[in-house]
C-alpha cells in the first residue's frame, strides 16, 4: 500500500489578538519594491479591520467580490492585473471567509504558473510553487485555511486546484475576527465543518489520523451548536479550532455525498458552498442517518432557515449539467460509497435527489 505524503500549512499562529502580529510575521518575506497584496472580503470595506492591515510601501489592498464563489475567470483577471502592475509580488494575504482564502491561494499560484487557473483544476496539476501566501479566516468552518485545494468554478466544472503547492505558508487564527458574523452565515460555514466531519468519519477512506481530528472537530461543533444556548466568545474560539481540525481530518481522507452533490448546485446555480451543503444534507438520511437527524436538530435549535425548492422548474439539460459536475467528483463518491460507487449512485438516482432539493 502506498501512503499519501501530504503537505501541511507551514506556520500557524493562534489566539485572540494574534492578527496584531501580522506585520512582524510577514516582514521577513518582503522583497525590495515588491508589494504584499491583501485580498480582503468586500464585507470589510469601510470597516475598522481594514485600518489594522499593516501596509508598507507600495502594498495594495483589493476588496474581492465573494457574492458568488470564486470563478477561474476572476482569478485569472486578478493575477493578470497584478502581473501587469507589479511584475511579481512579495506575497498574497487572504482575509475573509473560505472564498477570500481560496482566491488568495489561487492568485498566489497563478503569479508563477502560466495559462489559466482552469488548466489546473484537478489533482496535482500545478507545476510551480506560488508566491508567499497567508490565510486569515474571519468565518470559521470551511477548513480553507488548512486544505490543499482552492475550490474554483471553471468553464466546464467546479473543482479545486488540488496540489502540494496550494496550502498556505502561514495562517493566522484569531477568534476575535469572527465576532459579530451574521448568524445565518456563521451557521452555514459551521455546518460545512460539521458535514466535513460526518463525511470523513463515515467514509471508506477513514484511518486513525483522520479519525482523531474528525472526532475532536465534531465534539467542538456539538459544543457550539447543540450544547450552547446563545453565542459567546468561547463559541468563536471553539468553532475556529473545529474548522482547523475538520480541515485536517479530510486532508488524509475525503468528504462525501453532501459535498459531491452541492458542487453541482454551485456550478449551475451559484449556490454558496455552506448553504449548498446544508440544502443537500437535509435530504441524505439514506447515507448519514444519525448525522442528518442531528443536523436537523441543530437547524431547529438555532432557528435557521434552509432553502427548499431551489431546483424547481429546472430543465433536464440543467439537471444533466449538475449531474455531470457531481459525478466528476470521483474521490468523494468513492470515499462515501466504496469502489463500486457507480453502481450505487447512478445518474437516475442522482437526478431524483436533485429533484428533491
């Protein structure tokens, strides 16, 4: 048996107020006359956080539009603009939720790789390391801060740039940055983490490495969304570590049915990743009965609305596109259902599932 030798994040700093150390953390990576570029979730435009960014020299901040999940065309445009303006960079720092961090990883890679980011959607296609990159989450749950992928919607598929060059060189985990996040958004991203854990812990790829991280992340998610009445500072701390541990769990494992199906929704409808996972999880009793029961309890307890009927009125051509994107996620299906997954999840069965969403 051949074991995966996977790349981890280079450096991790954790703690309330750790964002204040960003200046000294990135200082050794500055190159003369080459800027640090901060890709910041547009939610923070005009907010106090921007004034805390440690600008030096010709540094640049770009407020990235994450209304929809990152597209390869957006990545290519950003990278091309930066190449034309600066030639190269000292580094890229992503500040925001999963989409902002994925954009930072992708732009970093495209500063040093030719062609379009769509050329690198898949596993181990990236040829050159990117420029120095830092991830700073302001929402917890996606695991984007630790994953070896940057999920992008391309011309023909939604698929990550999965490579050993993709993980951040540095992450800053400061729970203070997630305070006052909108309740619905916090729940959707938190459930992304919860669903990571369910899919990893019940998958065929499971081993003790994934299990140890997945079980801890699941415990933290339950502390936050099942056992706690009302949000408090401790919830921010716990959910940030749940996100990290959940991301680590799938590093040596995989996600499963919910993610594979939600990729189709994202590709065709632009459904945000966290919401998409929740919409799908609501209908997966056949695959994760205990997880779905607990998920529905958390939805009710936290008074969250999960959209329904989003596929109503779609054409068969649209359903075919979604099914094609979803069926292309082979490692996810294999983890969920085993090597003979194609005999279990047929196109007809997937069509019926999409019809219920």
